[in-house]
């Protein structure tokens, strides 16, 4: 049992929520499910390449958010795990493509050589395609105890999240903004809402859809996710300047080299930190109706600004 539910023996007072233990336990569950999702016995190149990137580690924040929201709204980890895995497959494929020479041309991801450095550009493109297709198949085939019409909603949400309104559209805007000196904070926010925010939002909202949560609740959780999504990106921009490549598991300082507009380049480091903290406070305020049950999502929001990688 995770410590959220633990009560102190004396007086029935709730024990302090231990985020590190919670994240570690959830990450282990997600790692196991991802490992099982792609059989190690498939020796063909494409399966090896898909496993290479999918099992390369990472914070697993998106799957953990999906599991947490599903539980918060009355569901179980088992109900949410296929969707959680699909979210990580989509996230991983977007990073494999983002690292390609045609895009960011990166050599390291999650502390390992990027997919195209190991398997070649052609296979890396197909690795991304394979993971994307498998994400949808995986949700459809493996989700248990969820009504079919809710599953259709999940698939539609995932499709919208990946497409021109989400990751793909955000990446195009991001590529087009490179080297431009006149990007405004509003334009930057719009890029990041699509490129990063939509998938984090989908992670949270999908957890609520799985339990058939009412629209009002989905909207509240979606607002929470939108604020942590933007805070996440601001912190990413800050870490690109302040953290080392070793800490990040990828090349640091790339934004300045690529002349990318970032929050620190527009606002400076201090204002960027304050803005991220305000967004996290706003996100946490949305969770007030949940009382103590909302503690995992509250703690994850705080983790977003405190993280070092
Ligand atoms: C990392 O951003 C990249 C993303 C968050 C998403 C990129 C999206 C695509 C490549 C579209 C993928 C295609 C489909 C079909 C979904 P970053 O370069 O700012 O961060 P980094 O420093 O971690 O590389
Ligand atoms: Mg990149």
C-alpha cells in the first residue's frame, strides 16, 4: 500500500505523503508494464529498436499522471495501465523523431545514444511510426473493465493530442521559430501548449475519462494539467541553461546554440522561476475539492518545479 493511505496509529492523523517513494513505486510498475508490452523474444530489428527507446528510462511522468488521476477519480491502476503505456509510447516516439538530424539532430537521450545513432535514420523514423501505431493498438486490445464508448473517447483524445492541434503542430511551430528574434511570450506559450502541454493534459484527462468522470471534473483536472504543463516547459528551459548534460541525460545548452526563444531568454532566469512557481500554485489550488486524496497530484506539481533533470 502506498503511503497516501497510511494513517498514523495515534489519533488517525494522515501520514505525510512521501513523493519519492510514490514516484519510485509507480515508475517500477510502469517499467514492468512497458517491458511486458514489447516482447524481448522478438529479435527483428524493428522490435529491438522500439524496445531500445521505450525502455531507456525517463521520469515516466505521463503514465504516472494517468494512473494517479484514474485512482483519484475512483478507478484502479490496472484499468489505466494500458493507456499509461500508450502515453509513454507516444512520448518516446516524439522524442525519437525530435532527435533526428532533420529536426534537432541530437546524439544523446535519456543518457544513451539516440535511436538514429544506433539504428540509423531510416530505422529511427520507422521506430517512431511503430511505437505510435502500437500505442493505439495497445489501448484497444489491453484495456479491461472500461466501457467501449469511454475507450473510443480515449482514442480520440490521443489522436487529437498527437496531430496538428498537438505534438505535430507544436513541433512545426517550434521548428519555424528557430533563429527568429521576435518571438513573443504568447507565441512561445502557444508552441509549448501544443508541443508539451497537450500530452501532459491528455495524461491527466485520460485517467478521468477511464472512470467516466463528469465533464466538470475533467475540466478541473484539465486546468490543473494545463498549468503544470506550462510550468514543466518553463523549468525545462531553465534546466537547459543551469543543469549539466549528465544530469539531463541529453545535451545541455542546446537552446542557446539553436537560437531558440525560451522563457529565460525572454524573461530572465528569476522571472521564469517565479512564473513556474505561480503556475504550480494555481494548479494545486484546482485540487482543493479533493482534500487529502489530491496529495499525489499536488506533490507531482511541486516536483515539476523542484526537479533537477
Ligand atoms: C522535445 O522538445 C520534443 C517534443 C516534446 C515533441 C516533438 C514532437 C514531434 C517530433 C512530433 C512527433 C510526431 C508525432 C506523429 C507525434 P525539445 O526539443 O524542446 O526538448 P529536448 O531538449 O528534450 O529535445
Ligand atoms: Mg529536441
